C-alpha cells in the first residue's frame, strides 16, 4: 500500500505533525505507526502536564518562540475539543540571596521574551502561598496545567476522521530509502511512502540507525521520579512552585506541581535510567544498558556530571534526603506525605563528545526527516514544532 507520508511515533509531536500535514493538504495519504496499543503512552503521557510560558529560555531563541506559540495553540485546541485546562500560574521561588540575584536576571530574560511576570515580595508570598517558604518570587500568570494524554487521544480521533490511518501495536523492523520513496517494514507488512517523518522519542536514535543515517548521538534515559501528596494535601499550594534554575546543573530540580485531576506532586529528580521505557523503580533493560555503556559519549557525560549524578542517586535511594529537597520550598511536608511514587523518562540525546543536547536535533535524507531530539517543553510546543518539521521537509523537497 502506498502513502504520501508515513509518520513513526504516536506521541504528541508525531500526532501534531500528522495534523499539520492534513491541514496543509487534506487529500494527503498519511499513515502513522505506533508500536504501543494507544497513543501518548511514553514521554507525553508521563510528563508534568504543565503548559509552559517559556520564561526560562534564551531571549529570541527558537525554544522561547515555539513555547509561547505552543502555549496559545495548546489552550486553543483544548477549547475546541472541550479538554479541561487551568491557567493557575507559576511561582519561581528564591530561597537564598544567590537565588534572588539569579531570579532578577531571570526576570530580565522573561521581559525580553515578552512574557508577563510580576515580582512577589516575601510578605506577599507568605500571604498567597502560606505553605511555601521563600525570600521572593516571580509570578508567571500564563502558566497552565492540562492532561497531554487526553490531547493525544483527541488528536488521534480527529486524524482518523480526516482519513489518516493509525497503525497501533505495530513495530518498525526495517527502513529502506531509494530515489522514489521509502519502504517501511513492520512486523505485519511493508508500507511504501513518498516521505517519512520519524518522531520516535525514546527510540529516535535506533530508528535513525535503522534507516542507515550517520548517527553521532545516543538516547540516554533519565528518570524523573516524583511523589504524589495525599488527597488531604491537595490544596497545599495554589500555584505551581518552581525553583530558580542553577546554571551549574543540567536539570531544573524538584518542584511542586498541581495536576489537572486535583493531585499535587513533588519532584522530579533526575537519575540515570537503566531502561528507556521501564517506569517502575528498578526497571532494567539489558539492550538499553548496552547502548549506553558502549557509547563513548556516555562516559564523557557521566564524568562531567559525576557530582550532581551522585547527589541525585542518593536522593532517589533515601526518601529522607528527597524530603529535604522538597522541604526547601514546603517545610510542612513529612515523610508520610510522600505518597504514591511515579516516574517519567526523559529521552536525553547525548553527542559522541559527551554534550547533553539542549536544542532540536534533526537528521535528514532526501526523503526522510528524523526528529532525534525535541527538548522540553516539547509537549507545550508540539503544534508549532510540527509546523517547523513540515516546513523543513517541504524546503528539502
């Protein structure tokens, strides 16, 4: 069977890309392949559910632009599909004089990005968030919360209505490109398409290797472990409570997040994962471990981040240490409040020189485009990312 486009990956970026293709050409013959039994079951379905405003990103950067556009597009899609979301706002809380200094610099960055912010002094912070401890804070009113998995399901429904074929529970086993198109072999059949777009997230390097592309990176999984507070503590905060970022650390750090279903979570940390898709604690996949250990860039990255890595592992293994990080912002929390544990897994692309890729990473061929790294906030930015992907493929045609 022949198609105009085959898309591999049923996360929010892959679904949004199919949606963009349909919007540009309703007659396009599109098939989307997903190895799981439903859409949005990996990174999209295990993220924090935050609609980010883009306050952290370099002024004028692609990430900043995509985030702002994506936040508006996400909210509009929710309105159209009656998916509940809430614009609850985010407080970035400084707990030390050094963090206050960094927070003021962050305020300047937000202003350059055109993001509405408001300074919150210590007295006001204590009044609006009595359970939160901090010297000062920045309020980002536009930040919201949503269930991105529901967005994926709604996108999939609309794609089916538009004639897009979704092949779920279908695993790609081979990719072959020639002058006239791309053949994608699955465990069920071989599909033929004029063009291929791979948005494979945690498996993106493997799909690129399968296609014979020159891959200079590997996906290293990082577990973001969090705890859900008991229902009695579901009103402990009114906003999202975020830290002032430390430029010396590769990841943001623990924060308190309100979820759209009424829960409040604390976390996540960032620990090395031993399975790309193993969410329970202690998950191990020998193939995933072998992929890391056999990659020179992994060892370089590990040496550079050894100190922070050891700290994160200690916090992961010792719940009391994890609690200390949480109590930095919310001193009333106790060990008994760290209820149901959970985890998401971040598909972190690492280059062969050990660099953690913080921007988009694409690999192209004449008839295919592989999205090898779509950095946070990819869920928020999925719809403008999809426009960028389709633009890039059209320009290469």
